[in-house]
C-alpha cells in the first residue's frame, strides 16, 4: 500500500499495468476511494485498462473508507484536491497523462484542465457530477449529513464548523454548472474529452450533455450505458477507442 507524503498531506495510491499513464478518479463524492473504483459495477477500471496503460488511482484526502489524510482547506477546497492529484503524478514522474473520472471526478477533471492544460492529453468524464438549479443545496446537504459527521468522528482535529465552512465554499459559493469552471472555459478548452452521461440527482444528464456540446473537441457515448452488459461493453469499446486515439506513442513502442 504505497503512500505519497507532501507536507501534512498523506495520499494512499495504487498502480497497475504499464504504458502511458492514466489517472482514474473514483466516484463516491468526498468519500471517493480506491475501493469504490475497483469494486465499482459495472467494471473495474484497474483490471480493464492495465494491459494497455499505467493505471493510477488514489484515495481522496479525508475520504471515509480511504487511507489518505490531510487538512481541510476551506478557502480552496477544489484546488486542495487538485494539488493532491497533480502532486501524486509529479511524484510518479508523469508529466503528461490521461484521466478518467467518475461522479466527483467530473468537476475534478475540469479543474485539472484549468490548472494543468498542457499535462492532460485527454479526459473521460463518466456520470459526472453537476449542479441542478432546482436542487442547489444537494451536495452541501448530502455531505453535511454523511461525509462530515463521519469524518469528525474519526478525526478529533476536525470540527463540524470546519466542515460547514469547507462545504459552503465548495458547493454553495458557485452552485452552477460543473462547479469548478465556467461555460466560457469549457468553450475554450481544446483537450479531447469523452462524456458518459448519467441522470440521477447528483449526475444531471443536462449538465453532462451541455459540457460536451460546449467543448470543441468532445464526444458523447451512449445513454444509458450501465443498464445491461451489452451497453457496458459498447461504452467500454468507446472508451478504449478514445484513449487509444489520444495516447502518445512512446519511444518503447
């Protein structure tokens, strides 16, 4: 179980396979952790892609059920997580990489594209999180009831007042679209992206499709894509084709 330590942040990560690096961001919101990725139905990313790529994943800082830890940074919640992701890829020597993210991985990917556009070769956003105008408090409320109390119970140094400030900054200061970037940014983003839409309260179909419509180098996979084995296979074929089309050819190849 390898760890990467940077100051007072300790990130638990795993690797599998070899080739061009792909960072996989698990779903589960602020409880995003490796177990939810490797045990995520309908497929295990690390097993599915390790024969072609250097697959990398990590527990989100302070995810319940994960082993990563670090302080809450209420002034910069999204960027603190992006620091961890970029810091891990630096540690592993991955200057350029592709990324595939589920759920909260959607906003994280857009923030990575904003922070390090030259490093992200291509991105896959699967069932991405987004803001529903009719449910602006959804993520704040869910994490205030679920993630926050559990975190405080195992971390005496963190209080619910700290959690509240963190969540308000993260989800209520700009409760729009994909949280981390504007529509103008998406319009200007030249990175190839593939979107696999979902349509549940936390993963609005309209936001996923709008982001794909606005991004100039985008593709949208089938919808729905998780209800049958045939749909999953078709979506995975699309993901494999997309990644192969954009992975740089290394000297060894």
